[in-house]
């Protein structure tokens, strides 16, 4: 059995980048919800923050769903 180290390194690199991107995207979503709470406490509208947060969460869900699709295909 011969291990293709270049392919293994490529898979590791891509998975690391995607993981960091998903964590960053989820963090932006949490930050948007936090801004909503601060805006509500100050009596300001927070529609943009909520929309951005939901868009971040939807992108995370889409990426996870695509990953599951790739595994199942």
C-alpha cells in the first residue's frame, strides 16, 4: 500500500481552511445577534444586523449540507 502524501496534505489543508471559514462565519452570525440585543437596549432598529446574522447562519448550514452531500455522493 502506498500513501499519497500530497493528496493527504491537500485534504488536510482544505479541511483546515473550510473549518476556520465556518467558525468565522458562525462568529459573525453570533456577533450580529449580539448587535441586535445592543440596538434593542438602546431603542434603535436592528434589521440589518439580524438579516446579516441569519445570512451567516444560512451560509453555515449550506456549507454543512454541501459537505454531507459530498460525503454521501
